[in-house]
C-alpha cells in the first residue's frame, strides 16, 4: 500500500493514543514489528504558541520511521502552521489530523469529532494543511454523530477532494466513546466510495480479528490501539498472520524483556520520577491474566524507582517459572 509516495511495508498501524504513544512506547512497538507508528494527538495551538510541553511531544528517532504525527485543533491557520512546522522539523513521514477524538475537552474547542458536524470548517482545515505541506496527509475519523455513517462518508469524500492521501476509520459514534462495538460494515462502505486507501480501526484484539477486518471490509491496512497496550507483539503477529496464515505466540519471558526495555526507555526519556509515576499505571497491562498479576499491580501502585520495577519483573518471572 502507498500513502501518496510513501510505500508502506506491511499492513499495520499503531493507533494514536494520547498519553501512551510517546517516543519510548512507539519505539518498543516498532522494534516488535509494525509498519507505521503514530504519535499521540498534538495540539496545533500548542505548536503555534511554542508550548514547551507540546514541542516535547514532537521528539522522534530515526529508528521509529515511518512516523505519522497527529495534530488536532479547530483553527485552519494554526493547523496549517503546525503542519508546516512539523514538516520543517523533518521528523514526520505522514501528517494526520484528528477528526475522531470525543473527549469533552477536545470537543469543547470545536476539534476532534466536533469537526465532523461542521464540514465547512473541516474543509478549510483540510485545505490549510494540504497547502502547508507536501507530506503524505491522512485523517482519522469516527462514524460521526449518528450511527448511519453518512457524516463519515461525507467528510471522507471532501477530504479526498482536498488531497488527503488515506483515511483511518474508527466506526464508532461520538457518543459511543469506546463502548459497544465498532461497526465494521461502515468501513466496507467507506472503502467502496473512496479511491484513496482506508485504514480500518476498532476492536482488533487478535491477529484473526485483523484478518477478518481486512477480508470483510476490503480495507487496505489495519490500525490497532488498546490491544497493543497489553501485547506489544500484536502488530507483528498481525503481519505474520496476514502474510502466512499463522503467527508466533510470544513467551512470557519475551514480554518481560519488553517491559524492561520500556522501563529503560521511559527513564531515559521522561527521567526517573516521571517514568515511575507513569509506569505505575502501565506495566501491569503486559501481565494481565498471568498468575500473580493482582499482587504485581498492587505493588506497582507505589513504585518508587526503576530499579524496583526491574526487580519486580525478575521476581514475577522467577515465581512464574517455579
Ligand atoms: C487511551 C486512549 C487514547 C487515545 N488517544 C487518541 C488520540 O490521541 N488520537 C486519536 O485519533 N485517537 C485516540 N484514541 C482512539 C484510538 O486511536 C482508537 O481509535 C481506538 O482505541 C479504537 O481502536 P482499538 O479498538 O484498536 O483500541 C485513543 C484511545 C484510547 C483508549
């Protein structure tokens, strides 16, 4: 699959996840095997006003490329300028606009899924970003504000006309948040009306789910979010499954090694204190369902140092093997 002139080597995209798909996490997923990783959503206004916190989110490394950088906002001028700034930094292979976030704080600004109700403004934003950069340009959308999917189709057609090169589609309504089921039939519908590639997203937990989404909807690639938070190998398993019909289940010890890598990555990126605070909520995802996970989670809630986290993993692994 190609997004504009960018050849995508595979069918998997790591979804943008606010507070999660930071540089160390993206690198972890990339190293496990994933075609394209996406940044978390980054405020165009934050870039416009040169906010230090926002600019930090734009840190990248060569090893994670190709990288899709997602911006959000509701003002065409700052969205265009943000896209141009990111282009100039030379860190992004794809610029993506968030048309799907249904978090109140984002909707209140008129951004994210709020834009699916205002197609005139959406078009201005698309034009501003397209005029600002020649990078491959994608958008990520939801079904819209009702379950019909008409808003998604309408926005996608406008986007295609404005020079957007691919669309990632999470077919849940704004009101659904992450509840209920993603309506994959709408992905099939979108695929039929567009010429540009469609990346299907929503409720892929296993490689078989990805296979089903690809075959049932005809989408060109799949995007995975929450499942990657617990299984860093899921995207490479999907690549294996799509190519060969089988995939390798990772051994628990492979997961432990990835947990250690994440700890080290967090410490060097965020510093010891912030890394520990973040890891308290993160590490337990990887061992969900394993014997002793509840006690691990409890101890993790008061994590004080990365050395403690590494020791906890060693103890957990030793107990699992006895
Ligand atoms: C914690 C969290 C943060 C998210 N942040 C973003 C975001 O920054 N940008 C975005 O477009 N979608 C965001 N999403 C939505 C995901 O990208 C994805 O569309 C959704 O989780 C459905 O895919 P999944 O079933 O594979 O998780 C977020 C979802 C979660 C759970």
